[in-house]
């Protein structure tokens, strides 16, 4: 009976530790991926702006409620727009952001080829 | 030679036309427009630090109202306070002041000293309510319709002109 209690306690402790470790890892990753809306050059991990502090708390609270990273990102994007994420999704509103560098590179290559010919 | 040159020009024109079209698509077709967002004011119960009673946000539904986020540490908020006092005297609608990331005691003293334009003075000391609405900083003003949905937002200080010519016509 004593052995059983020790085993159950050890199992629960390990499970809680892993759950917390995963949540903590997700939190650390997520706060670096979210832009501070007051100081856009910083992530909310770096910023001390009041809204950045509040956003960190909100993310932490949602992760602890077992909300997924994708859902939390969707929550933030719904309120702040795609620009709140350092890596916005590829969709109509962000085509220019994602494809313009390649378009410029291709254009430059074409221009060079034409010039060489 | 002339043909290569005109082809080169054609490529450049086509390239810039394509970039302009792509830019148009992203800048104007997919704006972060509050008319297209489904943000409803959450049904929270918050503390009014002036009356020292709880305010249930759901009870405000049924007619439009203004949510104004401010703080005593926010210099711009202090500067525009008189505009809000004047607006509150003339406007026939509730203005809910949300004191953001501040100390309620300090905020209460400020309102007692300078005048209180708010029908309700709510404390959002942790900023959780602000994040729910997509707050970017203080001062920031949201106009909420009778169904509890945000229909307008103004980031930064408001002047009498903004209050009377942009916000009031929405209500």
C-alpha cells in the first residue's frame, strides 16, 4: 500500500512537472513571437510597456487553461491584426510581405540576364 | 537594339504594376477594420473605484456607450482630461472610464481633484480587460454599440473635434 502511494505520488509529480515544463516552454517561445504593440521594435518578452506585461499575463493564463498556442495566436490576431506576430500567416493580406522579396530578386535576375544578352 | 530596350522597359513596367497590385491587395483589401471584426465587450464584473460598487459590463448593453482607457501616469491622458469633462456635459450617453495599469486610490484622487467625466470608473489594474479588447496603450477610446460590439476605436488623445465630429455621429 505504501509502495503504491509512493508510485502514484511519483507519477503525479512527474506528470505535473512535464505539463508545467511544456507550458513554460510554449510560453517562452510565444512571448518572443508576439510583437509589443506599444514598442513595435520589441517582442513582448523584451518590452516593459504596460500592455506588453498584460499580454504576457494573458498568454500565461491561457496556456495554464490548456489553450493551444494556435488558439492563443488567433486570439491575439483577432484583436491586434497580423502585425502582432513576427511571423504572420501566409494569406491575401500578407502576400506582399512574404513574396515581395522573391519578386524583387527574380526581377533583378531577369534584368541582369537581359543586360548580359 | 531598340527592340531589346523596349522589351526591358516592358518588363520593368509589368514588374512595378504587379508590385502595385500586390500592395493594393494587402493595404486596402484587408484592412484591420473594426466593422469586420467580431469583438464584443466581454461580460466581466469590474470594480468601480469611485462608487466602490461592482459594475457588470453586460448591464451596459441596450444603448451605446464609450469606453475610455486612461491612467494617471499617462501625460497625454491628463492633458485631454478637460476635453472629456466638456464632452461629458454635452453628450447624452454613458462614458466608462477604465483606469489602466494604475493604482485606483491615485486615480480616485485625481478624479476628485480634476473632475470626473465618467459615469463609471473601472479599474483594470492588471490590464486583462484591455487585452480582451485589443488595447494598444493609453489613451484609447472605444465606441460600443447597443449590442455590446465595438464599432470604432481611436488610439491616442481625443480633441473636442474628434469627440464631436467622429465619435458622436456614430451614436
